[in-house]
């Protein structure tokens, strides 16, 4: 009886131990996949980097070219969102929504419900009432769907605002009076990716050049070529840091921009004061696109009639704005919209215009299109497509990070041609998981079957018989060692 109890306890212990191992394996293998093998992605924006800057002969662009050769690019860049301004298009890149859908319709905008005006140079960019209007930035999608995922943002539009209950795990807000150098920004984001305890798997990184140089000197200036060369050196520094930290080849890097740049000579000026009284309206996002709100007692129709002879521009009532602009169905878009022809600038209320470059024009113009290139394990090598839309960048990033996209206006129809056909990292993780699961299950089955047979064998050795009015039991004189999976125990049963 004592041996029977020991064998039974041993069997129960073995089965329990293996079951514990089985239960331990699943979450720990999953955790391994969740942490170490999470896809990694870095999105970089060089503000105002026009698609054809890569063809400037007087700029040194070898590092950017290296990224193209070791990855993918769009030959004619991206078709960005209308209006082609900085704040709206940076939100479009990370949400996949047109401006009428995500609600950031300008660098300056008026909300009639809030009865407030938003200005890009203020702390309002961190206020949820301006940023959380239906769009879901990629950093929110990343952290909502995966409890081990962490996002980091350096100077991206809206990164300090709480959106759908989330901020990036790490973030730095853009403060023009306290900015990190360009190299320090790269060091910061790389450090976040390589943090030994809490690494990020998604980073978004912003640089305000070559936009500032393009505004001041124009897109064809020697100054813009010098700035492009400087940014090329910065791209080389990024490659160097990724190589030093072991991220090169593991990190997917997407490099793009929000818009291009057009030359704006001083002889292409549209002075609204010659057509409408400055006291009859308020203007938001004033150049080269003008959102106009008539003052009390003045109708939009009246202002449009007075602007009918304005040359080199189109004037729309809100309901007349072309649907292809995707810039109509939002309360922050004003009753009257002026769209200047390429290269023309709007002045009003006795103001002057001095820049030699600008953006904001119709997004169908090639001058407004930004560049695009990417490299990393998810992308092909030395491959390209002609062009795709900036709203496609968000679903592309979701595909790389294995996330379900929030509702958006983008598609993978074109960008999927840039992907490697097999996600090796995902496949390796999947195979590892299946192999460990199968091995654990096999061990559990083997020990469970063996334990059952051993227990049955012991019971048969100690069977009690009743016959002819007598009760007796049979126990073998010598205990026979039997394999757990042997069938020989039947040979020892009494006939």
C-alpha cells in the first residue's frame, strides 16, 4: 500500500510539474516575442524636403543615396494633403487622415465651437481640444494594441497632447527657445531604442530643415544645396549610430517630409486690400491659402463677389471647395477659401511679404510634393514606386508594426510593392513558439500516459479476489521493473 501511494503521488507530481511547465512556456514565449522581437520602426521628417531635391547636382547626397540603394524610395515622392502646410501634414502622416477628418486644418485655425484661434507657435499644440479630434496617431495605435509596446517622439506635432487617453511613452515637445542639436536628437532617439530596461519599438523624429532655409532663400538657392549637404551628413551620422548600436538591419527607418517648396518672387503678390476692406473679415492661415471668416453684417457671397477680379487665384465658398481637396467637411474650415496659383503670395491689411520660398499651394502641384525613402528588414533592396499618398504612410507603418490600423483614408495598394514578401522576424518568432509548444505538449502526453499505465499496473498487482466464500489477495513474490510504456504488465495478471 505504501508503494502504491508513493507511485500515485509521483505520477501526480510529474503530471502537475509538466503542466506547470506548459503553462509557463506560453506566456514567456509570448513575452519573448512581445519584447525582444517586437518590430522596430523609426519615422523621420525633414520639414520642407522637396521630392526633387535629391537631384540637385550641387548638393552632396551620398548617404541618402545609400539609404535608397539599401532600401526603397518613391521616384516622384508623395502626394501630400491639401493644404500643404506643416502642422496639417505632420498629423496626416501619423494618422492616415485627410485634414478635414483629423481636424488640424492649418498652422493657424479658428474653431467656432470653441470660439478660439489656434496658433502653431504657442503651447496650444499640447492641448487635446485641438489635437484629439478623431485621428489616432501611430504612437497611440502602437501602445493601445500591445502592452509591451512603447513609443518615443522627438518634436513631432502634437506629441505632448493626450490623444485617446495616451501620450508617447517618451516624448520631447518642440520648444524653439530650447532645442536639441540635430545630432543630439538622433542620439536621444537611439538611446530610447536601446534602453536596457524599457526600450521603445516606435520612434518619430522631426527636423525643421530644409524648410527654414527654403523659405528664406528659395528652393533653387546655393543655401538650400548647402543645407541639403548638411542634412546628408546627418543621415550619415544616423547610419553610423545605428551600426554602432546593432540597430542597423533590425530597425525599419522611414524618411519623408510634410511638403515641398515653391519659389515666391517679389513680383507675384496678391494684395487683398485692393479688393476687400480689411475691416470686413478675419483671416486664418493666410498665405498662400487664405481661410476667411466674414465679420458680422458681411456675407461670404459679398466678399467673393468683390474678389471676382482677383487674378492668379481661385476663390471658393465653402460648399464650392472641390471634393478632391478633402478640405470641406470640418467646422474649422471657414466660409471663404482663397487658393493662390503656384508662386503667388497673399498680403493684406498693409502687410509685406519677403520670403523667397513658400508652401501651402494645391497638393496636385509637383513643387509641393515631399520625398520618401525607407530601409530596414521589412523593405526590399534597391526598389521603388512612382508615387503614393501621404495618407498611405500610416497603414504602411501599422503593417510593419503588425497593428490593426484605426480608421483612415490610406491604402496599402501601392506601398505593399515595397515590402519584402516574407517577414523573417515574424516567421522566426512564430516557428520558435510552435516548436516549443509542440515539445512541451509531447512531454506532457508522454508522462501522462506513462503515469496512467504505471498506476494501472500497480492496481492490478494488488487486486482483491472473491471466490467460493473466501476473500484473498494476490501479490507477486518478486517485484518486476516495468517500462512506463511497456505492455508486459499483462503477463503478470492471474489467469
